[in-house]
């Protein structure tokens, strides 16, 4: 295996810095306030890193929590400290944008188990003085939401105006609206599901096995060995990234075009543009994400099932809710297809919840919620504006583009 380049070494160093001393605000919860996890272990101390945008009003009634997806983080609308790229939802969050920070106070936190400042497997275990590695307890999406609720308590926000998220973020939205019914006025679960399918568990297992098969993984203790399982994590990212796209999007972008050559090489180099694209996605991902965090978060997704502990009935998760819901899906999303959103809507209808449902026509696949989709943007803007009026926050004061 070739030695890592100076750029790669510098990127890994920046990532480690963000894990242990993030550039965003961090709330530290000490041993006196342990977090009881679903696995029946107590986690203490623990930290949650977060970013905020806009201004919290005097009544603290205009707060929106954005929940991020598997490989995202708290930098929803601000430049990423490692990649230097704009926030992952920069087209959605900001002044005058669908989630308008001139009206709303937006909070986005790095999930528990993450690697951008919140406590995760790369964090220091206070009992050993070394990174947790696989000694970190297995977590669930419910644990992530409980940690976020602690953050809201710290910020003095009793009720969130809205909780919004796509993909894994949408699952957190569902957890919030079930666990904390009185704390969520409006909820927008996007491109998501109420439980992880066997197909998606299978995809995650392929990714985890790729990571663990990399000799540099070192049984999860690569921190002490001064290594990074780059090859395994890159392959995991490549496999997962395919599920975020649609066949139409891949064909439109790449077809069968060759990469920087006029003829096939009759080798195993990246002859096709799509191969080169996937390799790039894999190689850049490992510079900003921790391999063990990938294992833990994908496992949390696999364990997700809103029917558990509720007699196997999804509707029971929402019984008694007063939250206003807007459920959104995309026609070409085969990772969390529209039928998954319909199940959520049917469950909400079964308990007479206030719910609207929109299926957006798009050929961009699961990642459509991150891209420029005018109908989707208009849907979110319209729903939030109507909910704001009901909440007593007033409507938009001027026509937005």
C-alpha cells in the first residue's frame, strides 16, 4: 500500500482536530447527567457540537431543529472546516431561503456517535485516556434524539417550532415527534421511512464489512496504530453513494462515457467516467469522516423501527400527537421509496393527525432533497409559512423568489 500523501495526512489531522476541539459551539454534559442509552448503558460525560443560524426570538418560539443524514454534520449552512465547501443544505437554509434564517432560529447538531465534535467512537474515553474505538456503546437514533433534547434544554427551548430532516434526518424527525409530542409544533420528515428495510440493512452490512476487512482498521483500534482504513471506508462510501442516485441521474451524467481517454485500456483502471466519479467520492469522504463512526451510525439506522415497543403498530407511535406534519417523498428515490412515506402518512391518518403529503416528481434519486428542486423548496417554504401563521409568528412579509 502506498504511503499517504501530505495533503491526506493534513486532512486527517484537521479531522482529528474537529473531533477533539471542534470549531463550532459544544455543550458538555458531565458525569452528573448521564445519558441512558437503549442498550441500557449510561454514557457520561458526553458532548454535543452544534451550529446556529438566525436569532431566537424573545418567546423562544421560532426555533427549527434540522437533523442531518448519515454522513452530514452540523454545518448545514456554513462552510465546512475540513473540506472548505458550503454547508450541505446551503440552498435550503439562509436569509430568504425556504428555511428562512431571517425569520427562524435554526439549530443543527452533530449526532451522537458522529465525528465532528459530538461524542463518538473517536472521542476520548475518560476511563482510559484513549479513543473509545469499539468500546463505545452501540447507539440508536432514539439515543441521538435524546441527546438533541438535552441540547434544546441547554438552549432553553421548551418547544421547537419545527423539526426538519431528510433520510436519516427524517427518521430523527419521526423520533422527535413520537418521543416529545409536546415539544414539536411542526415536523417535516423528508425522503425517509419508519423502519429500515432488509435491503438497506444489507447495503450497510456490505459497507461495514468493507471497512472491517481493511487491514488498517486494526480491529477498530486504528487510532492507536496511527492508521486510517482508507480503502475500506472508501469502498463503503462508493457502494452507499450508488443508492443515493437514480439510474436516470447516473445515465444522464455519465452514460457509458470513457474517462479522459478515447479507447478502453483493457485493464482495471477507471476506464468509465462513472468509475472515476465513485472513486473520487470514496477518496474525498475518508478525509472528513471517521470509519468507526460510519459503523456505529449505520448500525443505528439498521436498528431503527418505529413499531418496536408499540405492539408492532406504527400508528401507536403518534397517538395523541398535536404536531402538524408535512411528509415529502421523491418519485425516483429507491432507497426510501414513496411507499415508505405513504406508510407514515397512513399511520398519522389513523390517529387523526394533521398531515399533508407531497410526492415530488424528480429523476435525481434519493439525494434530490439536497439538490435544486424548485417544487420541493416551494413545498417546504409554503408549509413553514402556514405553520408560522398558526404558531402566531406571522407570515412572510415579502414575496420570496
